[in-house]
């Protein structure tokens, strides 16, 4: 297919060092638009749990859209966990944004905020970006919100 990159199963096995397990598939998403569309679909289909880890989420149109999806799923009884880096969200996301998530039932946390007992610990950051849904769909990405 034009514009699609296909990777053979043998290449994946060599690169990961892991044995192949039947019934799985891999799709490469190349930019924010591709990622956001796939994330929306997976998050909206969640039935049991969502684990969402990212370096940053902005309190902007895109961030609020995904926050609304996470809050709706939490209200439906889906267990939603959101972990964002403290530095990545500082001055980009309001307290009201976080409060709304928590009040809706989202287990929203910040990674490694500053603490008086360990004043230099904040230097350690969480740059991981991943989403897991119901143990069936996962995204490992470089894209933030």
C-alpha cells in the first residue's frame, strides 16, 4: 500500500528479541493526526481499564478533548490512570484541569513533583509516552498531548 511501511515478522523478532505470538498486529503511526485518531478509537472502546502515560498534556483544545474522553470513560466505570511528568505539564496545564479529571474519577498523577525532602529529585523526568487499553491495545509513541 502506498504510504504504509510494512515490517516482516522476522524483522520484528530479531529487533525485539522476543518470540512472535500469533493473533497480534502492528501498525506504524507516523504523526500526531494518525496517533490521535487511533487513540480516540481505542480509548472510546475501552471497557475495563486505560493506562495513559505521557510527558505532557496541555490545557488546550487537544488536551481537553482527550481529558473529556478519559473523564467520560471513568464515569462509565472504566478504571482510568493518567501519569504525566511534572516538568512537562508545569505552566501548561491548570489546576482546574487536574481537579476536573480527579473529580470525574480519573486517577491522575504527576511524576516526580518537587519535594522539600529531596530538592534535586525533580531532575529525574518521565519521558515515556504509552497507552494501554484493556490489555488488548497498546501504543508506544513519541507524541504528547
